[in-house]
C-alpha cells in the first residue's frame, strides 16, 4: 500500500524548496483546495439541488450565467477572502477586480485571477467542467492594490493550476518547479498525490477545436486542419478529433495523451474567445512547465502584453511538435 500524500502534506514538504517563503503561498494553495472541495460537492449533486440551469443574468462576457458559475465564484471568493493571503481577485464573473480590504488581507502579497467555472455550457449535460487559477505576487508594496498588480505578463506568475470535475476530481498545479496532480478521495475529503511530475507528450494524434467555426478560421488554421486529416502512415495521420467544450478538460486529456488545442480568431470572436488573464496564461504556464508549448499562433502566450483583465487571445496549446507545425501553417498562410 503506497503512502498517501495529501495536497497539504505535499505543499508543506515542497515548501522547503522556497527557504525564503513564510508559508503564505502554501496557505493560499490550501485555501483554493478547500474551495475546490466545496464546489466539487455541489457539482456532484447538481441535478438534485437547484443549481442547474441559468441564473437569468448575463456576465461581462455577454454570456448567460449559470447558477453554478455564481456558486463557484462565491465559494472561491469567500475562501480567498477568509484565507487572508490574497489582497485582490480578478474573476471571469466580475467586471471589476475585487479588493480584499480586511485588516488581515489588505497587505497580503498575492493576487489571484480565476475562471471559477470553465465549460459552463457543459454543466447541465454532465460533461466535465473545471476551475482555473493564476497567482501573482503584487507589485505595489502594500495598501490598496492597483491594476498594475493584476495586469502582469504570464511570465510573472508564481503559481497556476486547475481543478477538473470529471470522472474523478483532480487538482493540477505548478509553482514553476514542474507540474503535479492530486486526485480527490471523497472518502477522506482530501486531494491525494496521484500524478507526480506530469509531462506533456512532445507529439500526439489528437486535435481539439470547434470545427463549426471552420468558415471563419484563419487560412493557416484551415490548412493545419486539412494537414491533420490527410492520410499519411509515416506521421500516423489522419489524427483524431476530440473537442469537449471545456478548455480544462480538453487540455487535461491532451496533457495525458498528447494533442493540440486551438481556439483561433473566429467571426464572433475576432480577437479569439478565450481570456488571457484567467484561462490562457495559467494554462500556458502549466503546459510549458510540463514541457508543452502555448502561443497565439505567432507569439508565446506568457509574453503577451496584458492590457485589461477580460482581454481575449487566440491560443494554440499542447504538444510542442504539433503547436510548432500549426505555427508553420500560420506563418505561411495567415
Ligand atoms: P467558460 O465556461 O469559462 O466561459 O469557458 C468556456 C470556454 C472554454 O472552456 C471552451 O473551450 C470554450 O469556451 C468553448 O467555446 P465554444 O463553445 O465556442 O467552442
Ligand atoms: Mn463563461
Ligand atoms: Mn473558461
Ligand atoms: Mn467560466
């Protein structure tokens, strides 16, 4: 029987890697883990409680907000506020940043950007959904945070992670020293260390994108898509198409099996649909730490200038060989 290592134990054991750390980041990660367990409990009984369906409101994205979007947002905000390690929060579900002004938090050194519930369109149909988080050290010394504290490049992240509520519930995160995965054991209510040092396969045979947008794809994406679909035994093509509609679930599957996820510019999303600050940057940090690649088709996602919290970007992310091949087509045709 292998020894069970919980997320909390792992964080404490790894804290020795950061001799200067006084435990704040460790406590912040644990606060996120607690909120994830609370959200997981509601996700698991969605359908039995009045948490399915639309909340009857639109968010800043112009999307119909689901009840679970709101519930998840409230749980993560409450855990971050009470944990005392976070001084400002940026969330997909809030137009403006949330200042955590309590006596204990207002000078806290960390900023959290999050997508509290990723894949909302899948909530009511029992398809995996997720949560994405990104952690920065504040730039201002203390007192009220400013936008400068949250509009930081992806390279400045100190940690990033996601939770996937699927056939099992997993928390996967990085602090810049590789990627590790934890699986929730509901019988003891703990995330247990299950996927040490996750590595993104350098190549793969799965491509994930919404082909319904084909007509409006950039020419380079159309050409790459046809490349994926052509018979070629030497390179095991045609590849397989897999698209769930939850970015976290598509990328998690590709990280285990190999593959590429693309959300390019489309007619309805001329700058791309996915959000840089709380979807693309954290997932790019994780994927790069696992040995994969993440660009906007031309430029590394983590190097993209951040101008506003709900900024969108095209994204090509996954197995390095596949992303580089797609970039070749983008350079040549788009
Ligand atoms: P969210 O539910 O947080 O708004 O994100 C949904 C995103 C992403 O998870 C997914 O890959 C993408 O939207 C799906 O978009 P389409 O339905 O346009 O393909
Ligand atoms: Mn949304
Ligand atoms: Mn999302
Ligand atoms: Mn969301």
